C-alpha cells in the first residue's frame, strides 16, 4: 500500500504512526553553507601542522575592578563603584601569549580550568595552506566551527563580531552547541588569521563542578554558498487498506526544511527527535516548541578529502537500552556509540581485519546485540571506490565486542528491523535489479539462518529501491520502497511458513 514519496518520508520510519517529517529551517549558516569543499581538523597534529599553527592555553579569572554606575546618559558615568572583569583580555589584537602553555592538539578534549565558575582561553594563529588534500582553497570562504563544553565565545584577528539579538557565531550559541563564524572570504594561501576562544563553564547561574574542554574545532572551506530550496510535497493514499493503520483524518505537518538529505530519524526517551543529514555531515535535533538545532556537527567525517564525498556524515541512528546514541558514520566507515560524558566508543570499524564499507542502518535486539548493514553508498565511488576493502556488502552483528557476519547475499543491504518477538530480522535491499525485503531467522547467539525473500518489489517502476524499514507493535512491516512507503502486511509467522 503506497502512501507517499520515499524521499519525503522521515518520521514514517520512526513508528507505525507514519508521521511525515521533512524538518524545520536549520540555522542560517547551515542552510547557506552545507558540506564544505575542504576541511581541516584543528584537534589533530596533521591539521595544526598544515596551517602552521600552535595551540596556546591559559586559565582566565574574574577580578575586582573600579567601575561606575549608570549615569543620566545611561552609560557607566555615574557613581564610582567596584565591579568585576575578566583577565587576561586575550581576544584583543597583538596579545602576547608567548608565555602560555603550548597544547598538543590531540589533548584539546582534556579537562582544563578550575571547575565551578571558571573561564579559560585557547589561542591559535592559522595560515591558509596551498592545498587541503587535492582542494585549492584560493578564493574560498572559511568558517571556523568550535564546540566547547559548556560555552564559547570567539575573537577573530582581535575583534569579536556581534550584533543585537545574535545567538551563536562569535557569541555564546548555547549549551554545548557549535559556534560557527565566517572568519575570512576570498582567502589567499599564506594569509594568516588569529583565533582566540574563550571557554566558559556553565550554566553560569548554577556552575557545575566539572571543567572546560574542546569537543570539536574545524576550519570548513567553501568554494561558494548555495541556498537549498524547499521543494515541499504532499501525501497520496494509493490503497484504502491504509485507512486501517493511518486514520483518515491524519494530517501531514512539515516541521522543518532546508536540509541536503535526511536519514536515520530516532526519538529519544526525553521527547526529542534526532536525524542525520549525511550530505552536510550533521545530526540535527528537533523538539516541540523549539527551533531546529545542531546536535552533532561533523557527525561522520573530518577527513581533509571531504569534498570528494557525497554523503560523508552519519546515516542511521538508534539508542541502546541505556539511552546512548549509536551512530552509523559513513565517512569514518564505522559504528560508534556516544557515551553520556561525550566520549565516542567505536563498536565496529573492521571485519576480519578489513575496513567496513560505510555502515548505513542499525537496530538493537533487546539483549543488547547490535545489527547493522554495510553497503558502500557512503564511499565517493560506491562499489568502484578504490578504498573499498570488503569484497561484499554485509549485514553484521556486534555481540560481546565481536563483529560477526550475518549475511552477504545482498548487494545493497539498507534498512533493517526486528519482528516484535525478535525471531525475525527484515533487511531491505537498495538494488534497482533486486528490490526485495529479506527475512532472516535470528538465533540467541546472534547468528541467523539462510534468508528468504519476504517481499519482492523488483517489478515496481522507478529507480528507487528499498530504504528504511520499521515494524509496529502489531507486526506490520513498513518499507520505504519504489514510489512510496508500503506496508506488505503483518509479519509474525510469515517468513518461514
């Protein structure tokens, strides 16, 4: 039963409610500047060496100083008083940081400062390189993006660009949110730019006992900015049988737009939705009565050759039983778990010593066994990419720290889901010549029996094949297939009869 375009469906893959989600307008820079043409990770020795930089560090502190109260002009021209300031003033031009501690860039995630109400400074002078991999940065626009736990403010060449009502950029963006600011346009190799980042522990009104650290620091290079148009779409009911699942008064509501591509929607137990934009290397967060926000920038790749990739970012997302986000990272070719303290744990990146292709989608069984698909669609040249190490596209499981092969019979294994009793695993195949949903009987140790074809849509017209899959509590299977989202019917007991 077809209901709407496969590209338009997002929340249809979150539950049987089949709520379409295209997402709300992302932040302005994200709309204008999508996937960069070149990228330098300033948390790596290679990246810092490329820009001929050196990270320097100092704690900052609040000091008592002379000041004045408000005068008739509403300026500080009134009665003398004592107030507070921050020292050192390390954002200003020509500040001498030669006596500061030199940091190894790989230690930027080390906890620093004193905890509670505390501040610190990170400074680096970067030089625009001649090349970033194969990319020539001449004439590019450069965006500096930093994520500091908990807040950050940015100074560029001794100035802090700010405007009334501004949120982000050079001023505080939000709690653990990415600050993105254009630091130069039409750059030339050899051009120098001084960056100073003030780290702030917060919330300020209730400062925690923890410390300040840098989660991400990158230079994004863009040849040109391109606004992405919002196409919009409508829902069409192709089969009246869908009325038994989706109420006739079901209303489609567009919550967001302006993304390059949307994948991997998952609801958290706290009531917010996360989803990937693999084209723009970002995980977004949406919650009722809130603006769309960036949950995790550089969600799948920070390599210098990012411009070669069509989809370098994260794809499938899910939560484990402890509420930890688990991520399919295309460009990094791995499956990771985001711990509660912000640390990334790699769950799978190789099989029998060979790198994975580009993990696409994933699902946990209730006992904690993780299953994921691994087609090569995240690689720049797909099946013909010279970086491809595995001779097949696999379905894998991770159990007790070991990566095991479940199946390698599909050329493009994509979405996957369990039956309600977890006896059967359904896997969709993105292959225009074999548009099938396979069914595997899974065993307690994670292994499976040989697969059988559960549903075949090869004859359906159109270039689309099988993408995301979900199963509702009644066992109905929902598939993003050719021409729309289909429901082949109840699944329990139908695989091996």
